[in-house]
C-alpha cells in the first residue's frame, strides 16, 4: 500500500517527497548527534549552513526540535514523527527494496539499513547502534543469556538501550576474549554496558587471545572457562560485529607468517576468531575460549552489526555461511557495495 501512495505522490508533487526526505534526514541526525550545532549538522547532512539554519527553524517551529546554546536536540514529538515516517522514507529512498533484496540474496532473516556511510561519517555508526538496539529490545523477549563480542559497532548499541521488563532475567556475557588495546571496545566492558543500560546482570571473562598452545590447554581446564563454555551452550541471543580479516589480524599482533597465510588463502572477513574467504569457508581460526560457529546454529536470535563501504567484502564473506536466523544491521555504504558485488 505504501509504495503505491508514494508513487502517486512522486508523480503529482515530486518536490514534496524530496523536501520530506531532506527534513527527515536532518531530524534523524539531530536525534543521534544532539545536542549539535548548525555547522556540524550541515556537514553531516551534506547541505549548506544557510539551508541548515532554515530547516532547523522550521523543525523548531513545528515543535520537533529544541534549540539551545549547546545545540539542537530532538523532542519527544520529533522522535514520534521520525518513527512514523520511517516506512515512507525507506520506500522513497529505495532502502526498503535493497534491504529485501539483500536479505534474499544472503539467505538470512532480514537486513536493516540506516542512512549514510560510516566510512565517511563516523556518526552513522551510532545510527547502526540505534537500529540494532531497537531490533534487540523488540525481539529479545524472555531470553536469558546474551553473548556480545567486542568492537566499535557493538559498543555503539548499549547507549540506545533503555531499562527492559524482566531485565533481571537477562544475563550478558563476553562471546570471546580480548582483542586489541582499547579497553572500551573489549567484550567484557561492552557486556557490562548492556547490563547497566537494560537493568540486567553480567559475567566477566578475562581471556587474552594471544596465549601459547600450552597456556591455552591449561586455561581450558580452569573452572571459569568451563563455566563460560556451559553458558555458550545455553545462549539465547548473540550480538556481534564483523571485522576485516587483515585489520583484525593486525589488531591481534598476528605473526607475519600467519598474516601471509591469511593473504594467501584469500581471507576477507572475521568473526568470533574465525577468518573467512569470499565463499564463507573458514581458512584460519585462533585459539580462544569463546562461542563457536557450530553453537550459533542453535541460537534463536543473532544480530550482526557492521557498516561502511570498505567492509562490504568482509560482511559478504561471513554472511556466505551465516545462520539463517541472522539479522544484519548495516548502512547504505556497505549495502550498496554488497548488492553491487552480489548482482555483478
């Protein structure tokens, strides 16, 4: 029904839909980045400062935003308007059609696409986080154990989560050990952030991913490691990122001989410590106590988050073998690049 109405409006008053989409986009950026000033908002929305000032004044007059010394923020009425207009905006921009196509081509549950390209505008990552948070809150239900990975995309989710009903039944755990040196992007810290935002509980699991074979074998027999493996078998939901294979290898300070192997095997993407080629085949895996790919098949709700045109190949490599119940939350930059590769 919505596509027919949009097509009729497009023919009768084409300029109306263009204006609607522009105001919708500006309001969306104010929602995720507010309080925000006129100049940075104009840069995010790709419009002049003068156009931005006029749009902000219109939105303020309609009670959709408030403007203060520190910048513009969205009102509750503005948030309601955004949610109501989303289906229309998605159809108008073609995002809804691309999402449906991608979902079918990837063979997964669904694809959700947010405006922009996080390679070009870092704030778009917050949009991905907001969309993933909405999917999580709408679908988690009475789930008990939620495993989360590290990474900037997953770290952008908790700030958009509010207190949930039956939150005392939600227990967040790290899906794997630590990667890199940024403590804020570690799975343990992110699991704690989810618990704090939702009102749930969490367990910490300190396991570095750079242990020797001998140390790894010893650690697997530790009570905390055994307990975590048992929790992975009972996991109801997984929220995870998807990394570029060679970048992830660099973050792990991977020895050059292993990096050479990854390049030789055509590794494109990484998730859960597994490296995948463009066909979805596992070409390498690291020694880690974490959730395994075979365990994912039994998890009812899986939400994958990754964006940016540069991540297209990495996302496709993982999605080639992803569980069918996966929901992918991404941005326009990655979505268009993926569709181009799939159809090409």
